[in-house]
């Protein structure tokens, strides 16, 4: 736990323990590397070289992703969303819950919990994602028959035209955006919102994800900032997923479309 939380090797931690540099908050020396530290005990505090550290088993954070940052751990050309999480507990283990394009801002969740990440992105759970959108011009109303360029039929849970002053403050306000809308999808296909509006006759100029399940992007959270989040809250108020084998995705839709692997820079819009 000390190795994971402080970003050290096990050997480095063994040395610290042996040298008496790790204490409990009461000042008692901790030098037994086999001392149990169970998830059920909750986060535990240790003091290493006089500095207190809270040891976490699992961590989830909500990032306000700015425009111009890629959803990736590493990228040769652009700053990464991952770099913005520096300083978060268990930073090395955090994985993005889905991806946002380079030009998209808004709510990007991260977690160290692989099971939860799978549930949050798997099509079977159909977690609704709401986006606020600035558009180059008028568009047709979507119909259930709407088919995208790759034949995919998007599941649009809700949509509406809306005035600019009803858009989330995190949506970029480009001068070329003439119309605004809100759209909620229960899937996370590659460039899905952009491709939906292209099929409806216009172009997305500004795009911001404002909600993932029941978790909203806090309006006061500055771009680039992150905060701790309870990801179980995503499912609060949603209907339970239909019964079925946990790991099988429908042939037409794979959980890999949104983030069950490490984000790849080539997937991003530029
Ligand atoms: N749909 C898109 O087109 N882009 C995103 O970043 C997210 C959803």
C-alpha cells in the first residue's frame, strides 16, 4: 500500500520500514511489511519521514478536461489529460472512463477500479452522457431511423435546442456557433456527437460533456482542475442493467469504443 500510494518500489519501502522511517499516527514504528491493510479498514494514515500520507485502496476523480488536451497517458504532440491529474492519490493507476476528443471539454472521469470502469463504459449499462453543443447552423430533428456514416444507429435518450445562456459555463463560446443544443446518448461511439450533427446537416463547433449518469460537471470547477468523486453515484436513479452475461458486448457495439483500454492519441479528433 505504501509502494502504490507513494509511487515507490517494494524494495524502497522495505528499506524505509527497516530504517524505522515509517510510523503510525501515534508515533509507533511500523516495520512489519506483512501487516494487513484491508480495503474494509478504510484509508489508513502512515507517517513517512515526518510527513502524513493517507493510503488509498481505490481512487476515482472527476476532471474538468479543457479543450486542447488529449485523453491519453502520453502524447508526443499535445498536453495530456493524465498530466493534469498529477498529485492525485494512486496517480499511476488511474484510467480514463471513456474518452473526449481533443476539441471537447468537460467531464472526464478517472478511476483505479477496473470493475467499475467496465460497468461505466459497457453498452449493457447504457449510462446516459449529456453534452452541450455549439453548432455552425440549423439542423434537422433526429429521428429513430437516423443512421451514421458507419451504419450505426445512435441511441439518443434526449435532445433539445436551447439558448446560449442555458449552456454549461464550461462550453467554449466560439463566435461561429450559431445554434446551441443539449443531447444525451446512452453509448459512447467514436466522435458520436459530431457524427450525429453531421448527419443532421450541420457541424459541431463547440462540444462539452456536462453529465455522466447522475454525476454533473460542477459549474464552479475550473478547466484543468479535478476533485475526488464517488463513482457509484453514476448509477444513482438509473434503471438496473438488463440481465445477461457481464462480459459480452453486442456485436455492433464494443465497450472499447469508450475507454476500457488506455486512450490512444490517434483516436482523438484534431
Ligand atoms: N462525441 C464526440 O463527437 N466527441 C466527444 O468527445 C464525445 C462524444
